[in-house]
C-alpha cells in the first residue's frame, strides 16, 4: 500500500512501521509525510482495535531517520516549504495522539525530524549505534516538529538547549544517561528487544494501558492537583470495562487473562 513505509504485524496485537528509504537514510520527503499521515488516519484505534502497541523503526543499518530530505527541499519556494511542513506537522500530530503506546526502535542516526519522531514516541529503545541530534540551526532553521517541546520534556530544558543550540550529536550511551533513550541494547538485538517490550505491554489490559498513557502524557502539562484529577478520571474509565473484570477473575483463578479491549 505504501512506497516509503513497510507495515507489518510481527506479533499478536503489535504493528510495526519501518521507514523505508534506506538509500537516503530514511529521510522524510513529502510522500513519506503523506503516507505516515494516511497510516495514522486509517489506523484510528476505533477502527483498528487489534493494535495495542506500535513500533517505529528505520530500514537498513545506518539510520532510523536522517530528518527532512534536503535534496527534495533544494529550490523550494517559501510557500512550498511551509506546505510540506504542514504535512509533517499533521503526521506527527497523529503520531502523538495515537492512543496505544508507541515504541521507537532507533537503529542508527536520528537527526532533526528523525529525532523529533523518536521523542514523540512513548518509549525509545536505542541500539548502541544510535545517534541523536537536532542540527537544524546549522542550516539556518530550527526544530519545527516538536523538538523544542517534546525534547525538554524528556531530558530537561538545559540538555535540550544544549542539543538544539549547538546542533551537536549525542551518541547512544550519553543519550541513555540523559534519559533520551529508555533502553540501550546491542545493535544486533535491537528489534528482538523492542518486540519483547511491545509483547509485554500488549499482554496487559489495553484500556488500562491507553488510559495510563493519557494520564502520564496529559498530566505533564498540569499542576499536581489537576494531574491527580486526570488520573482518577482515567482510572474510572477502566473500572466498568469487561477487561477489568477479566483481569481480577484471571488473577483469582490463577490463569492468564484474556483481554478483549472491552
């Protein structure tokens, strides 16, 4: 269905998007932006209840995503540049609002928009070959797909300023120490590790996981009191669900639960 993406289901309730332009380090061009946007529109959770976790990774050995395709952008008018960026804004907005958890499996370079895509995900599993950077200022532009917002929320404003103002590259070990990467794994086992994490999450109650994600992500922008109110509201969504009854019954009957997202 897609020219720049590979989409598959490597395990029950787990879907995977592979950015598939390895010859240009999976750089974001207009077509990839449109296809990412279309994927998230079609995979709306109300229409795709089987998807409980999504993995995003990059094709090839060199890169997760090298950011915007500057060769395509060469000679663009200001209006064309803005129009393309609106497509990326929309695609990344859909990604951030996707109800199930998203894991970025970062297999190499995550530059510019690639770094912004990774930090828009809920969890980052990084290979020892991963490198993160927001180098936009070196080109006379700045991060414009969440880098100035999601990055400081993940690693703190000081370290985000360090990355954004200098454009320097942060290698995997430093990224892990900063909390930019949540897990650091050998390169050869990256996908196995990311998939194992996804399967572990997918086995849990999907309504509960979605509501926990909402409470964490939305709560970051609230006061503690407002965040606690949000938490209770999210908690109360899970209480009347069939899955809550199934989870308690399975525990007492000493068997694995069979969650049905109801």
